[in-house]
C-alpha cells in the first residue's frame, strides 16, 4: 500500500463514501451520512436509482462474462463496496481480472485496505483485483499506467466501465474522455456507461449538483446533467448491444423488488462493442 491510512479524514465528507452510504455499504462516517440524508431529502427515490444501477451492472457484467470477457477496468470506481464488479464476477464463479481506478487518494487507500488483494494470488473463481490512482480526465495516463499494463493481457478483450464519472466533467472534457477511451479500445473490447439523464429530473438533478458543490464534493462548474441525445453522442464509435441506451430498468429487464416506470427513471445505461 503506497498511501498511509491516516490520510482518510472522517471529519470531511467524501463523494465515494457518500455513495457507499447510499448503496448500503459500511465504509462511511457520520459526515458522509449527513450529506447522504440531505440528498435523500432532495430525491427520496435515490435509493431506487442506486439499486437499479447495481442491478444493471450485475446484468451487464453477467452478459459480458457469458461473452468471454475476463478483464475489466472500472474508471472512477468509487469505493469497491457491495455489488461491485469483482463481487459480481466472484458470485458468477468467473476467473477474471478487475482494475479499479480513481483519482481520489482516499478511495485508493480505502479500496486497497478493503480488498487486500495484490493481484498475484490465483484462487479459482475469485477475480484478481488491483486498485490504482489515476485521473479519469487522462484516459491515456490510465491505460498506459504500468500497474495496469502489467496486470492486463493486451491480447484478451477488455471491458471498460464508466459509471457516472462523466457526469462530474464539463461537456468538452466528457466528450474528449469518452472519445479517447473509445479510440483506445481494441476491436471486440466493450464499453459500459451509466449516466444521469436530465430529461425527466432537471430540477432534482440541479439541486443535487448544487449540494455536492456546496459540500466541496464537486468543483464549481463540473457537474453536468445531460439530455439523452447528449449522452448518446458520448457513445459514438461503438456498436451498442440491444436495446441500446435506455433507462436502466429497460436494459434486459428482470423482476425487480420495486416497481419502476422507465420513462420516469433518471439514470440510463448502455453497453457498446468496439467494431
């Protein structure tokens, strides 16, 4: 572990720990729960959104695993918590490699402490995992990172997961990052996207972004809630797996513990293949 644990400050809210709280995880502090509760005051349906994001991720990774994908790079991962990619793959009994990447040193330190897996011990049915620090706004820096290039096999197909991270970038940066990631994919590689959509929740999304900014969890001007057409443009250069870019409950739907109307859902997702 390259970062000392004392760098984790439980007195200051942290975006990843707030999301961990909302996702039902255990790695958060009172200050994170306070922000999470304020978010729930703005968007009482947020737990449903978060739960559906996890359900979509599970369905998508199961589909990718069926297609033989055994390497995953989760960019802007947040804390590896309940229902993260390595846990999904482990539940499926799939031997795979998962690299978690985040720019936040708190996430990297905490993630390494949680996972305690150097990526060197091979256990059947247990994915090998690494957590490394990298700026999501620098795709080349991530994909050329020696800890990543030494961990993944370039001859094997890889899935790049981009869950919500583009929503904290301005339009120009998000377009550049998405375009560069797609450019760097090899034919047959996959690209998974989750993004908040503005069309059905403009006021709610704006209030949440304002709270994150006020709490210092987003830089001023970075939070962007886009329309469906704007999000679709971030997927240029990919062949989208059916049904394309849709509200999360509509992507290969399955019985859910809560009723969700897709046309009122404010988070969308897609999985694309590099031709």
